């Protein structure tokens, strides 16, 4: 990673020069300070570059020009060697766009490199693994998703649904809901989901609205209203969804 190497080079230069001219202790201290200052500067610098690209892609999404949005996002690949997780974030967003167009096979190629911090993209990746019968690491993938989104009730409800309906594993489904109740004991949706599960009743995932519809797991298919909600979700995508 170039930003890291450059920062280390600056730190080494500062440390050696001050260590030789003044004293070793001061050289080490200011060398470390120079490293962190330079590293933060480069991360912010390239983050702003990426924000400009993501903003341009967002404009294309609002216009429903999805192919153009993907082309715009791919321009950000040139910064992959300068900042951390650039390709993972770009690939995740490209995967989300393709998934929303029901291009699941193409989407999965990008989502395989998805960033678990972007919850929706990583959920789509997990679903893709199941649909492609690549479930050998599914529990680890789910644990990683929860680790980075542990206070998001939708994550737990979606994973519960996936365990119960897609993987036919009620034990894991209950384990997921139980974990959620410990972290968010007062969340009404989690409480309602757990109660429905314990009484062998269906919990209506539609209560989560656009987030649920975007995953396209509804057995009855998407209604016109749901499709409209997905488009509204795409229109409201902000730069903060891209850069973490």
C-alpha cells in the first residue's frame, strides 16, 4: 500500500535526521508522529478523491443509468494501491447495483470481494453463496457480517430468515435471535421476531421495508410497489455508503 510505504519513508527520514542532529529519543518520537500525521493525510486525501467518484456514480444511479454508474465506480480502481479497502468497497457497490437489476450471476463475481462493513452488499454475497451452493464457510461469513453490524436489527432478522428458510437450520436461527435480544433487548422488531419464532409463526419481514425488498428473497416475488421502493432506495444512496 503506497500511502503506508510513503508514510513509513517520511517517518524514517524524520527519525534518522533528528536522531543524528539532536538525540535518538526525540528522533523516534517525532518519527512516529510524522508517520501517523502523513498516513492520516494520505488516507483523507484519497478518500476525497474517491468521494468525488462515488458522488458521480450516485448521480448516474439517480438517473437510472446503472451501466454508467458502474463505469464511473470503476474509475476508482486506480486508487486501490494508495488506500485500504478501495477495491472491496467499489466491488461491493457494483455488486449491489447488479443485484438490484437481477443480474445475480454477474453481481456475485463482484460481491465475492465485498466489504462486510457495507451490510447490504455482504448480505447479498451470503445469499449468493447459498444460491451457488458454496456454503462451506457460510457460518464464518455470517459471523463476520454480524461483527461489523452488531447493532443493526435487520441483520439479525435477515440472518434468522436465511438460516430458517434457505439453510433449514432452526437451531442457528434461534441462536441468532437470542444473540440479538442480548445486544438489543428493547428492540421491538427483534422481540416480535423472537416471539413469532418461538410460537412457530411467520414473522413478516416486510416490516423492514426497503431493506427487505432489496434482497429479493420474497417467495411471492416483488410487487410494483416493492420495485418502486428499491428505486427510491437507489436514489437515496449517499457517499457515506461507499466510503468507510
